[in-house]
């Protein structure tokens, strides 16, 4: 039987395909929309049974072509642009598409493991999987919120594993195609290599320069959570996936610069030292983000721990070091791989 990964050429999807390959899985149908053609590079080192355009996949699914032949669906496909203003497109792509897959999985008794988002919490200061704290600030967050609500209604009678993950700020390999929507770690790495400095936002939302805080989670950890649920089909529900520890953009900036310095044999510098020499230089907070920006996020990980997930998560210092090492290798740079596990 086959495993289907939607959004397979994307950031988290391609990392999932690679992790499934590492477990010996080859019967994988990769589903994606390659209008952004550069994403194909994310699958070059992966083994798949077939690739389907998202629209063709939807037609085949509706026609019954996959009936009785699917082991599990990892649904990672979505428009993740939080600045997208076409609400009709967002709801068709993120909500209706997900409902189609949910219907199929319930009818066919197929596990559905899908991507939600911490964007459902909006400007909340409490990030727990409860309706009281869910108030999205944009249509992207609303599309994810609405599908989570659908899952909650249908889960008690579904009889299958349905697991949704509210990803916090994920960073790591294979995100370059996201460009503007790529992680701050990716942007800082490229700023440092292009300009010799990184540019966090100036203070906003009551936070000092660069001190806005997010729950930054490495894609390696996100993949581990997905695969753990595949191995534990009794685990169901909607769960936060972060580290449970908010860290500042300054922390990411320092980790990025010091990872690159270590690759050149240079010693680590403190935030104060990097500021003093102009390596960290703050830029104005974008007016377009006013009222649409989460200045603080920190996943409440209680529900995931209660369900039995106990693996540790990488800190920003650990995860960003490993990520920068991978980015340097892609650019032909040198790297001491031991740094990533320090």
C-alpha cells in the first residue's frame, strides 16, 4: 500500500519524504503544485513511486482511483503566505482541499496526519489547544482554524487516526523556495553572507529591538513528531508542535552569526559585541505587519506530552547551528559537523 504526502516538494513535506525513505519507505506518492518550479530540487535526493499535480490528484481521489490502496496520508500542502489577501483562493486551497482528504480518510479508514498552524492563535498570549485562545489575525490562520474545528467535530465518530499539528516557527533545510515566507534563520544566514550583517526588526509590541519572541522549532523535530504519530495510531487530536520555549530574534541572529564564524574558525561573540561592531543592525518594523504580527509565541506542549511524546527538542542554538552548517555545504563552504550537536 502507498503513503501519500501532499505538499511533498515543499519545506516540511520534502523532509518527511526523505525521513520515510530513511525508514525504507519507497511506495510514496508525492503530491504538489509545481507552479513554483524550483521546488523540484527538494525531491531530487528522494525516492518516490510517483508524482502527481495537486489538481490531478484531487480528480483521481474523487474518481476512486486510490480506494483501498492507501496506508496513510501526510497532508502538508497549503498556501502558507500569511500576507495572502485572496480569501477565496486561501479557503479553497487550505480548507476545502483538507475537507476532501478528511472525507476520503474517514470513508477508507486511512490515518490522516496534517499540518495546522500556530497562526490560529493570532494575538493571544496563551497558546493552548482550546477554543478560548484561538483568534486568527489573517485569512491563512482562519483557514487552518476552520479545518481544526471540522476535525474536532468529526473526530469522536471517525474511528481512525486524525492528528493535526499546530506548527510554530519552523526552520531548516529545503525552505529556500518560500523566499519572503522562509524562516528568520534563513533570512539572517543570507543577510550575513550578502552584507556581513543581520537585520532583526526594531522594537515593537512592547519589546525592545530584536527581543520579539517566537517558539522556533527545527524541521527535524517536526518530522520526528509526524513519524511518532504514524507509529502510534491511537494518538489522535490537534496538538501544538513547538519547543515550549520562546526565544528572541536576537537569539537567532547570534546563533546564525556564530555558526558562520565557527565555520571560519572564529570565536563566538556575544549579542553586545555583535551590536557594537555593527554585525547586528536593526531595521524598522514594517507598517504592513501592524495588527497582523505575533510578537510572542510559545507552545503549550502539555497535550503532546500527555499523549506520550517525550523526545527532546533542539534549542535555537543547536538547531540553527546545524541548519547553517547545511546551508554552508550547499554553498560549498566548510563546516565542523560537531558544532550542530554541541
